[in-house]
């Protein structure tokens, strides 16, 4: 956590460059500064607090049926959590739908525990049962940490959803004419100082799709992919996407399939 | 039964008195009733030292402040205070331009190293300080500037 | 709604041609209809962000279909021509406002989201630093668009009111008003055309990058 | 009730490094909600740490410590198998105590 003397010397040097040299050096030191900041935060990600809560919520008897989620099938059989996250979204025969982690959890919470999935979908982020979703997605993703994304595309609906997701990704609209691709369609771009992953292909281990859910430093909240997409659409100046709506699941399939082979670091730490 | 507010106010007064007398114990007594409200309300270094009964701080290379040059987000800024000097009673972490300067105050016992890291909120770019209050009454500090950038789309 | 339907139909017709081309591979899902269903079924109104924002005009429909590539040349040309025609030059013939105000707008990334209260230009920022380097002092800038540092200086603008500067002044105004005039699928919002910024705000942004006194051109 | 802390204590040489994450809003009292109403201050004011039941650290915090606080410190003489306890009390009087074993 502490700056070693060497690190401090480097920083001093960088500071000197910043004062004297033109744009290139300045930019480099800004990027280095941000990298240093992120490294300082890497140890002690508050996402751990949510993981612990999520594991508890998975095992606890809750809801009108007073049941746990331990028999929930996330795609690898009832109760199998390890490795499930890196294969989602996928097709589920018992619902005849392609589902992402959040929509699948809604199914389990409805069928096993008796919760109303529509009510949960309509609940504001950070409140009520949405807090349950934060914890569960944090823990379930953590159980696949270090594994590589490998979404199934064997079922026709999975392939169809990929194609729909691709079209949704490039769908331009709203007052700014933005699509997902406006920010995430090319490599090596930034907004302000934020690096933008190119989500049309595998952007690398622990980047983009492989970094969510994540603890958001700016708001001190745990964001699952559903919430990440919701805020993308907000900044895209689009109308409001429903929680676990078709477009969000289709985008999940598109990004997830593109991320094949990327190692998951979720739950990560993000600005 | 005292309300919590009364307790706090009273404890602040007591702490303030003790501090003024230089009697605030350096080693912990695990009681919440001595929260130093005056110190945590202080807007300036002078007010803060008054609330803590400390002398005017002097810059020292034996005190270390750690923190990033640039914080991607002011909501969470990792900072640390440490000193290599023996005889430190208390270490403080301050953010100069926050509405109240004092973020955290650590009482040092012989069983713990005078070296603490935490994370603070910063409203804007500012100097951050590590302040060491010594047993001999000296107050030493180190400062570092942390730039807070506007991240994301700014929306 | 009529407009929207027409576009979807046009898109569907184009898709039919494509699908016919690979009919041998068996029936394909009708993606254009499915996408339309997915979009309308997935979004709802929130604050100032209503679902009518999903309606695409000709340029957004064509550029979406191109999926990051370029639409057919004829389509692209038609989009650019229409965009060029949409541009309104300043009523008083003056293009350059106050670069200081322009800098504030460039810094401001707000506007038009469902958490914004008003869609009026006064409530909107320019979002410029999100994608462009502009002044040297601001190190937190994006790289989706080209650097605008020394934009006027590099183009030899020493007096923004001079006749020699006129072509670049008008080009820049057009770019800000409707970027699709020069590039059918430009990623830049159509600040004038879409009513995001008013004439005064655009003049202030013009000043930021073209006024020789602006820090951009030092 | 407050959520549990996450405490890690790792022995190295003649000391143990303790890292703590606490689940707490750390609300400053200076923010307003969507309706423009002030959100009341709610933050941890005191943190203590114990080695095998004996207090080794007392800290006082203000509202500018970041949400879901992190704290790192080194306890002298702590070795594998020792108990490290951490406790906090906030300005509403809520409290939480957790314990871990040094590894």
C-alpha cells in the first residue's frame, strides 16, 4: 500500500516531467497517476462485503415459501454455482428462454422462494430485493473468479439472441445519435481519462464484460451487469431499459460470446 | 437517560478540557463518549490544534503521507499516515479543502505501529496532511497534493 | 409513428433482399422485425427520455445497419446532402462568441439523460472533453474524436472575421450544427440540428477552438 | 443491523498486518436526496482493535472517511493463531464487532 522510496522517486520524476514537458509527458503521467490510484485501491475491494452477504442470502430460507436458493439451477445443474457465471447468459429449457444471471435469479426467487419477479424488476436499484440481487450477483460471480468466459451457442435461440444483441449494440438513436458502439466499437479509445473496452471482440482478461459485477467507487455501490447497462443507456440518452429486459439479455449474449476466453475478475473495482 | 446528542456534546466538552490540559490519554479507552466534535468540526489547522491541544505543526521528513498524485474519483482516495519517530501519541489524516479538515485520528499504543492507511472523500483537488502529535508536545506534519479528476462522462 | 413504421419497412425490405441471397441456408429469423419488437418491448419512458427516442431517422437507420462500417455510397451521399441542407448559419452573420463560455460548455458533460430535468439547450453541456482534447490545461479528455488543440492556429486563423478565415469558419459551424454533413455516420451529436445547443452556445464553442485569443490557439 | 466486517490478519515477522472492510454508508450530512431534502449525517465515529482481547488501537473518524471504509494497520507481536477483534460505533449508536484469527 505504501510508496516505496523507488516509487516515490519515480513519482517525483514524473511530477518534474509534468511541469516542464509538453502534452505527451503530461498525458503519460496522468495515465500513470490513475494506474497508481487503481493499484492502491486493488487491495481491499469493498465488493467483498457484498460477496459475503450474497453467500448468506443464497443459503438463507427467505420469501413466502421460506426456502433457500440452494436448489437454483444457474445452468450447470441445481445448486451448482462454481463456473456458472462464465457461461451466462444461456438458454434454459425450463423457461424456454435465454437468461442472464439476473433474470435467472428472478426465476429461482419466484419458483423456489415465491417472490414476485415483476415487483423486483420494478424496484429501484439499491433498494429492497434489488439489494439481494447485488449480493447474490457479487457472490455468484466471485465463485467463477479466474475462470474464462465460455458462453454456449449450441442452441438456436442462443445464436439468435447473439444476432439480436449485435444489432442492439449498433442501434443508433436518441438525441445524440449514440449506440453502444459509439463508445465501445473501437480499440484504444477513452472518454475523459476512462479507457473504453472494445466490446465487439474480446478486450482481454478482466476487461469489459469480464469485469462486472463491480463495486463502483463513485457511488459506493455494487453494480451488476444489469445496472451497468442501465447506466450506459442513460448516458446514451436512451429511454429506460427494463430490468432483465430482452435488449439487456441480448447485449449480454453479444458481449459475453465476444469475450470468449477472457478471464473473469468479477466482482471488480471500478471508478 | 441522556440522549446521544447530549452525550456527544458533553463528551466533546470533556475531551476539549482534557485536551486543553494536555491530559488526553494516548492509549485507548474503548469508550465512545469522548468523540472530539470540536476537532472534527475544525475548518483550519489552528482551530484543529486548538481542539486537540496541540502546538503549531512543523513540517518533518520523518512523517510520511501516502496518497495518489491523481485520484480518479474523489469519493474514494487512498491515504496513509506514518512516522518513523518514537514517542508518537497520535496520527491524524487531514484534507485541507474539505468542509472539515480532519478525516481520521489514530491513537498509537506500543502494540501498534504508527502507520495507518484508510480511504477518504475529497470534494476537490487539495493538499492532504499526515500529522504526528508527539509525546513531547511537538506536532509534525507532511503534506502531499492530490488532484481529483473529473471521470467518466461528467454526467 | 408513421415515420417510424416507414423506416422499419424500408429496413425490412432491404433485409429481405439480403436474406434472399442466402436462401439456400434455410429460413433465417426476420431480424428487423425481431429487433423492432425487442426495442419497443424493452424500453419505457423515464423523465424527459421518452420511447420515441428509439425512432431512427434515415441516417441512424442506415448507420445502424452498417454495424460500424459504411452504408452504400449512394445512401451515404444522400444522408450528407440532407444534413448539409439542414444547417442554419447564424442569423446575424457572426460566428464567434466568448471562448470562456465555450470552455465551460466544453467541460460540461450533462444533458438529455432521463435524470436531467429539462431538454432545453440551457440545461445542456457540450460534452466536448468527453471525446476531444481541446485546451492543453485540461488533461482529462477523451480520444474518440480528434484533438482540437490549436484547431484555429493549425488552420491559419489569425483573424476569425477575415474573408480568408471564412471557409474554415463555415465548415466548423456546419460540423457543429450537423456533423453528418461531412460524414454520414459521424459519431458526433448534431448539436444544432437536434436542438441540443442554441446559436449562442455554438458561437461560444466556435470561439473556444477558433478565436486566436482562446487558450486552444496559444 | 449492520453487516459483518471483513477482516484479514496476516502475520509477517514480528507483526501482523490487519486489513479491514466495514459496511457503512458514511453519509456526510451535506448531501441532498432527489427531493432536495438533506440526508442526515450517519458515519462511524470510533474504531477500536483488540489483540487477544486487549485494545491496541483506538481511532476517531469524521464523516469524510469513504463509504464502506477500509483500514489497514500493523499489530506488533501478533502471531498466527492470535485473535484480532475490530469494533466500530457510529453517530447513531449502532455498533458492530467482528473477530478473525491471524494467519
